[in-house]
């Protein structure tokens, strides 16, 4: 690690305050160009600890930047991992207040819920499918705390991978009943299709993102517990939204889920 504990604590406070006050900031690597991956995840973990200390529950995990479309959109080449706090969850068909966010975008994703523990290293697609209770449509609302979404990967990891809100819903499916590589998705904004894709856009198979997450957690002795909700990453580029927009994600064989921006 390159940063001392006081700097990690101060950067976590700054980024979390930006999230809670819907204010943007410049990317933290501008001031700390030498920070490493351990520093970045330590800042993210400090943000998580601050939320837990205030009484929030951590209700899920996420993989981000798992599709070539997203990587190309953001000019990066590696997936990243983050967490979801309880207040990020929006009921199916529910409202997201844009006044609480900076510059929200939506991503169409496949959400997994596990029924048994997943532990790396060596976690693979087969282990993920065996440990999956069901999959369902999920829309992630991302909201980078960095001005104009200008960041690099370490800054993004520190900022909990831009996690802000999410909705899951539709018809949960057994992984035995769906080919997650060929499953088709359409995301609509105000009734107009704005993003199309298939599951294979996520690392060839969305379960690969979950395996990568398990292998990532293993490096710090952690695992994905049974009963964990995980967003596997945007299948397409993220789409900007503003107040008044209605967003619906339809996934082949899994129904739809939606939210409204007010
Ligand atoms: O979930 C994601 O793919 C977002 C990762 C962070 C990068 C961004 O803000 O677009
Ligand atoms: Mg995402």
C-alpha cells in the first residue's frame, strides 16, 4: 500500500460525502498518482464501514466494467467490484429521486442470487451455476462521484464503482432453464428501446463475472456467502437519464423490471 491510514480515512470521507450530498469532485489519483489497488479497495472498504457504523446493511455485491461495450465507453480494460447498501435498493416500478444523485446513468444487467457459498481461488462458471439459486433482470443506476465521469480504474474502485441505486424484479429463472450467453435483453427509456444485447456481452457469460468476484474476494480471505444478490455488470453501454424518465429492462424468459426518475 502507498497511502497511510489517515489519507485513506480522509479520502473515504470525501467520496462518501460527495455521494450523500450529490456533489462531484475531481478524481483522487490527481492528488495521489501512486496509490495502488490495495489503497483503492481500502478506501472502498472504509466507505462500507462508515455506512455500517451508521446502521446501513450491505445487501449485495456488484461487478462492473464487465462488458467490452462498457470498457470501451469508459476507456478501461479490467472489471471492478463493489458493494450495495440497503438504501440503494428501489422497489420494482419505484422512484429514484434525481436530486439525490449527480449525473445518473442506467445499465441493463443480469442479477444472481446464490444458494450456497462461493469461494475462490479457482472459482469458475460451473461452480457459480451450481451455487446460483436464481437469476433475474436488474437495472443498476450508476452515479460516479467524479466530475463528468472522468476517472481511472483506481479512482472508480475507491468510489465503490459508482454504485448508487438498483432495481431487480421480473420473473426469477433457474439457470438450468436459460442459456445466459444467448439470453436477449432490451432496455427501454420512455417506451423507446435504447439498448439491446445478449448475456455473452458480459465476459462471454455473466457467470464469469461472479467467478471473478469470488476469486477477487479470495485474495483477502473473503467469500460470497449463500443468499447474496450480485449484479454481474452492464450488458451494454450505460444510458444517461434525467427526471421524468421511465426505464424498463426486459430479459428473454425473465419478464421485466422498471424504475422511474423523478
Ligand atoms: O457498474 C459499472 O459497470 C460501473 C463501473 C464504474 C464505471 C462507471 O461509472 O461507469
Ligand atoms: Mg453496473
